[in-house]
């Protein structure tokens, strides 16, 4: 009964030592992986590896010696029991050695596994170290980026504050402009109303002005006619006896003076005296008339009828500007109302600045036909005077 007790005690000590050995390995592994020293460089982790291996060998030796020590101790204690128990102890020792061999093999297997785990953990640690360094680099870069972003944020904040200030000022300006715009709109509406009223007044005044202009033109025409009538009366007054001769204490008026020929509203005097163009005109003026102004072919034919083949002065000359023929009233001769003879005017003798009319002009044996001719003004010819007939 005592031997089994000793064996059980030895087995308990062995199991306790194995447990202790496993705890030591576990503690050593945890320390090597979790202690602050494990976060040092890769070189320090590799240098501590031989010491841990030696420690493991010592533990294994202790485990191998422990059964022998236990057996020796038990034999010493039980020597008094006699040599009967020796064979049993020898058998137990053989059994314990086989068990220890198996345990040793198991421990070696565990040690190899631990070595592989250790190497794997070292590899992971190195990878973690590299990741740590990379993260540190990224952290530093992120820190710099963060600082830069903070700087930009501060600048943006200042810009935002400035823009807010400007926005507030613009809002005030906008409100002020809106107020001014509303006032201007009211003023504009008022001015538009006034403008419309002024436009109506202007249109009304324009209508009145046009009417007044028409009235004025009508009055001017009447005034001009009255002036012409008055001038004619003034002119005729000096020759009143010619138009209204006194007979039997009474004046009997005629449209034309005695000896004058009437055509429409005109009176014509065909002089029989021969004078220069200027003297002929003076003679006409003394009678309240002037040299004739021919305005139509019918009037020209009427004059032909009374002048025959003799040349008579008419009220046409270019004495002011050579080639520019003017009537005695200052009106230029119109080409469609010119009745020049053949090749006339020709300035044949030079200084032929006055016009005369005749039928069948002959010049140096050349027949020029009917019409006007330019002649020197000092030549003495008959003349035709013209004045307005009296209207009753």
C-alpha cells in the first residue's frame, strides 16, 4: 500500500513540474511578446533568444532529474521496509522512464511548435514594426496636412468673415438702392404722367400752330396780293388819266391806257420810237410798266402779230453775268420757255448782252427765222412795254 502512495506522489510532483515548465514557457513567451521591450528594435529580440533557449534546457534537465530524485528519496525512506519492494520499484522506474521519454518527446514537439510560433511572431512583429513605421510616416504626413488644412481653414475663416462683412454692406447698399429705385419709380411715373399731358398739350398746340400757319399763309397771300394791288394802284395813279380820262367832268376807266393792247390780264405797248435797250426800259417805267416778260408761246405769237418783221427790245439780258440770261424782274430764263432764233444767242459782234424779238431775222444775208436774238444794248430798236390791266 505504501508503494502506490510513493508512486502517486512522484507522479504528482512530475505533473506539477510539467505544469510549472509549461507555465514558465508560457510566461517567457508572453513576456517576450507583450513586454515594452518587445517593441524595441528587431536586434534586441534576436539577442534574447539564446537565453530563453538555455532556460528551457535547464527546465527540461530538472524534469529528467526529478523522477530519479523522487525514487531515490522514496527508496531511502522505505529501505527499512526491506528488499522485497525493490523489484516493484525497479519496474516502476522502467515505467516512469518510458513515460518521461514520451513526455520529453512531447515537450520537444511543443518546443519545436513554440519555436515556429516564436519565429512566426517575430515575422509578424517585424511586419508590425514596418507597418508601425509606415503609419508613423503617414501620421506625420497627416499631421502636416492637418496643420496645412488648419492654416487654410483659418484663412478661409478670415475670408468668410470678410465676405460676411462685405455681404452685410452690400445688403445695406442693396436696401438703400431699392429705396432709391422705388422713389425713382414714383418720380418716373409722375414724370410720365406729366410727359403724357405735355404731349397732349404739344399735339394740341401743333394742331393750333398748323392752323395758325395756314391762316398766316392765307393772310400773307392776301397781304401780298393787296400789296401788289396797292403797288399797281400807286403806279397807276401817276398815269390815272391814261386809264381813266376825264370826260364831261367824269372819269371813265378802261383796263388799259389809250393806245395799249390788252391780252388777258396784261396790257402791251408797242413803241414806234427807236432807242437803246436801257432808254427803252426807262420809257416803259415812266408809263408805270416795264419791258415785256414773255412766259408762253401764245404770248410770243401775240407779240409777233403786233411787231411784224421789225426788231423790238424785250425785258431780257445777260449784262450782269455773261451767259446767264435774266428777266427784268430778276428771274432766270427757263430753257423750256426760251424762243431763240436759229444759232442764237451767238455773241456774234461781242458784248451782245440784250435780247430783241422779231420775225424772219436776217444777219449778213443769212435768214435766222423767227425768234429772239442777242444784240448790242446800245443799238436803237423799237420796244414792247408790259403792265397789269386794271381789274373792275
